C-alpha cells in the first residue's frame, strides 16, 4: 500500500528528544523517565515523550490557577475570539494533526482528515458561539428581596482522556470549559499523546494566554490520580474504562469535587425483519470497523430477527471480508491496526475465551499479513454467535468484533438488551419508524439511534447512564452549562 509522507512539521515535532509537556504557555520536560510512543502499524517506536509525576501535575495546576482570574475576567466575546483563532490554527494544521493521529492511534488517515480534526475545530467554534449567547444572570421574583442567580466558571478543570480518539475528545472536553471561562489541565494518554501535545503548540501560536491550557503526558497512577486529587482542581472529567472511572469518582467524591465520567459500553443493535438488509449490514459492519472497533459506544451485540438472520449474516460477512486493512498513513486503508500490543492481546484473548465458552465463529478472527507493515497490531473484523451468557456478549472487548443473537419477540429482545448494566448507546434498525421510536425508548441508554450507529453532531447531547457514565454529557448547550456554577446573590429590601 502507498503511504503518506510525513510533513516537515510532523518530522520536526517527532524529532524532539523527548517531546515535552505544555505548561504555563511553554514547553517543559517531565520528572519521570521519557517513554516511547509506538507506531501500531509496525510495532516500532516513532518518538519519545516526556512523562509527568505528581510535581509536574502540581506545577501545571498552579499555572492554571494563576491564569484563571484573568481568563475568567474576559468577556465571553473576548474569549470567543481567541477560541475561534485556535480553531483556525487547528484547520491550518489539519494535515499535520491527521498524520499524528494516524501514526500513534493507527486510525485511517482519511478518517482523521475527514472527521477527527475538523470535528475538533468545529467544537471550539460551537462552544465559543454558545458562550456569547449565554445568559449569565437570571433575576428571581422573591418577595421583599432583590435577587438573582449568577453563573460563574469553577476555576481549574482537570481532564483525563483515553487513547482511542485523542484529538476529538480533547476538544470535546476542554472546548466548553474554556468557553465558560475556566482554565484546564489535561492528562493525555501516554499511548497516544502526540496530537494533544501538538495542540499545545497551536494554543501558544493562537495567542491563548499563558497557563490557560496545560497538557501533560503520564500514567494514571503518576499523573492522572494526582490531578484528580489536587485541591485546586475544582471540576474533574474522565473519559475511559468503567473500573478507572469508579476510582476517579471515589477520589473526587472524597473531596466533594464535581466529576463528569464518560465510560465504557456494550452497545446493542436490534435489527427487525422489515429492514433493508444490505443497508443495515453495511452500517453495522462500518460501526465495528470504525477506529478498528476501539469505540466505547459502538454496537458489539447484534440482535437479528430470526427471519432475516441468515441473509444478514451472509451480507455482513461479505462486507467485513472485503474491508481494506492497512497502516493508518495509507489513503487506501479502511481499517488500521489496534493501538498496541496490549490491546491486540486483549482482543485475541476475548476471542479465545468466547470460543472456550461455546461461541461459534460466524466470521473468524485472523492476523492478516499487511505488506510493508510487518510487526503491526493487525486483526481482522470478526463475529461470534452463541448464548447470552458468553463473555463476549457480556463484556466490552474494544476491537472490531460483534456478538450475534437471534430474536423473535420484540419484548424479549428489549429485555435481553437491557440485561447488562451498561447504558451508553444502542441502535434500532427497521423501516417502521413508529416502532423504531417506541422501541428506542424501551432500551436503556444515554443514546438511542435509528437506522444508524455512532451518530454525532453539535447540539445532539451524548452521554451515558448506569455503568456507562454520570455527571453530564458532551456536544450540547447542556455541556456548556456543566462548566458554570450557580451563585445566588440577594439583597433584602
């Protein structure tokens, strides 16, 4: 496969030994030993990055705390101008950012060019514009009291992001916080930190004041936990696995700091017998191959009506087997490698455990040979079927896989969908839109999509319930409101 040649900016950025943190408007080495970032298409290192310890986190938090009064004192319009400039800088560096995403995440570069980077820039503009239109003072009708509710930013907001969509999630998280007048400290994933660290370079160039945005790389115990524990962090946001989310939630709960948790899922797709089989098969195949299945909200349990089961399986198998697998930097690639050796071991391990518990392969899991990318963490998209008790039905695999079950009765299908304690995203596939709306309400999730999966747009709230999250969602005006605290101001008359 042909691959894209890295830009000069990419080469220069990766040549740093190591790539530093972005703290207080400048670049700083970390206190921990630098770590290699691996190219998942080859299994070889592509850069060294600085790693943070608790003292580095403290420095970043203190810088954000010092910058907060000045940033919060700007008018919403003044902050919005700076965020629009930052969005313009992102767009001007689209190719560099897309290449960095393709290199360290392994995702198809066309996906990074077409979605991850431009959608991130759009996020900055969306929340900047909301901030200008927002109402920050609301008068209250109270007898014999002149009163109002004033909405003000919290202060320093901490963010811990995962490795699967580093750039998009960075913008989704910090965009509304900055627009509301908060300052931010980000702990980027040590597995895929490159685009986040480059974003610091863009913030500096776009004129974001010193200390408003701070970005570090580090492990959870050495950097993430100290960030959640820091007393100057007034609001916390974590995106990642449910077990770690519970830990962050406990830490924040002990110091009564508000915490937003965007966690894992085990999404269901329910396909009725009146569906357009070809379109539904294409759609669900695309759901599990998107980002190599490393998407928390993707559909990994497929409930197929018994009348169309065989036709659906035949079609989706054709689609999956024709998926172009290759390195992220190839424009021909539809699905890249998994992000790391650990993730490859996890996906293969779940496949073997599923088989051991009695599952039957519908599309087998293989390690495809990719010319010029030997040593990469490649795996083919695959499907299993069997009992609802199988581990691959119950647990999040986070790879290009789904577990298939037949259904006949609509109420039984809803009950089986709701059997698990997750609640992030499900989809309903049918030509009967009345039934689609009704069934979408029955299945428990923060998001129910109709005749599509993985539906994102600004203004469309996205969040989870149950084990999939708490404390608010992303991408909507409500997200902006999350980063403002209410303060009652009253004067007796």
